[in-house]
């Protein structure tokens, strides 16, 4: 999935700009002293431990920066993947040849002078409200873009990780499709097919009674056949709805999700903000993710209110279902949420669950519109 920097909140950005400057000054000073002293004394071997310490601190400082960026600026920067070696010296030499180390160091050295400018913007913006609404978030957005460039994984690592994720998601998708096929076959055989067989047999028995004088038994058999026929039609309709809901194809996600909400025993509010209809696979996956989550909220969460929010963020459709239930939901192998994750994985999507004890529970699906 493509990573991009979202627009950060105003006051979170100001807090980030003001509070991180003292830390960055300390980081900058420590690294600069260690690097200068280490390089100057390398010829007498004293500098080697200093440079090893500088490398270790570079990694620690950069990892802390990643956590701050995710928390304050909502920057989707992933944790670093670094080369490793056997033993301290070999491990250090491996890290020296790792592009991630040098990207971390570059960011730490560049971020300090930038932080001074951001500090001034943060303080001024906190005082002048119009600046707080415009300049501070813009500066935070630019900072997040810089961080993604330097602290994010190199392009080769991103491509390798994407290829691995795609391979795994395709495998899960094949398994999910096969399981869905078996379910449909089982439902047809055990449900609608058996019901229609029963209808045929009942009608046959009724035909045999046509020439008899026992009209009461004839009416009973015909009533049974009529009831079985209606059940068969209902089961076939439910089965077809499970494959692809007609309202989704005809009127799109807003109408389809509103129909789901109307059937829920728990009050559900639906918000769909899409400029245009996403691909059919994304619509279908979104529909079933929301539908299964609403079912879980009604059955297990003891929720009294559910919110459904579907929106477009760049080339990704984000669907969030939030309930005020008891919490404790998680993705377990073989569970319903795991099935949703597998279904989303077929189009390189991701389903995550945040559900602390006592609630609320947030099920979030991020579904790319291009793959």
C-alpha cells in the first residue's frame, strides 16, 4: 500500500514543534561530538568505540523520532529494518554499509536546524490563531514528507516488502476463494437443493392423490409443497445476496450500507464520502467488511451505538466501524475477523482491530483502489 503523509492536526503539530526542539538539540550535539572525536582519533583506535557508540545512538534517536512522528504528525513511517552481523564489530561494520544508518543520521542532522524554524512557527502559531490554522499544519505536513523520505525504508526494501505482502495476500485470497466456493456448494446442496427435492417429491405425491377421493390429504400435501417452495426461493435469495448484493451493484456503497444499517438491531449511523465509485472489488470487500462487523457488534459486543465511516484517502478507500461495546475483539485464526482480513488481502488491503477491554472497538479496513 502506498504510504503518504496525512494532514496533521493543528494543536498536535504545534506541540510537536515546540516540545521536540530541546531533544533535537541534545541529539545533534551528542552525535556531532562523538562523530568529530571518533573520526579524529580513529588513527589511534580510540575513535572506534566512539563511532560505534555514535552508530548505536543514531539508531536509538531515529527510532524515537519514528515513534514521535507516528504519534504527533500521524506520519505512517515504518520501523527500520537494519542489517545485522555476528559480534559487536561485525554488526557495526554491517550497519556502516547499511543505507538505513546513513539515512537516519542525515535526518537527525538536518532535522535540528529545521526544528528551530518549526519552533518559532509553533510558538507564533499558538499565539496568532490564523497562523495556527494554516501555517503550523502545513509545516507539519512538510516535515512528515521529509521524514517519510529519509526515515522510511529505502525503495528496494519497500518493493521487496510489497512483493512479499502481495505473495502472501494472494495465497490467502486463493484459500479464501476456495473456502467460499465450498461454502456455496454446501449451502446449495444442504439447503436449497434439498428443499427443491422435497418440493418435487411432495408434488409427486400430490399428483398421485389427484384421482383419489381424499381431498383433505391432497390439500395438506399441496400446502407442504407450497411452503417448501417459498422456503427454497427464500434460501436461494439469501444465497444470492451472500454472493453479491443487488443494491450494491445498482446504487453503490451508500445505499447498500444504509440498507445494512436499517436491518441492524443496534442503531447505526452511516457516513459515505466518496467522490466516485471505487472498483467493484473494493466496493464488495467494503460491503462485506462492514456487514460482518455490524453482525459481530450486534451479537457479541453488547453495543448500543455503531458508526460506519467510509471515505477516500488518495488511492485508498478507508472503512471504519466503531461501536461502544465491551471491547476485547481481536483477529484470531479461523475467526470472522480473520476471514475479513483474508478477504481484504485478496486486493492487497489491510484490516486492523483496536478493541481495548471496555471498548470502544474500531475495525478499520484500508483498501487500495489500484493494485
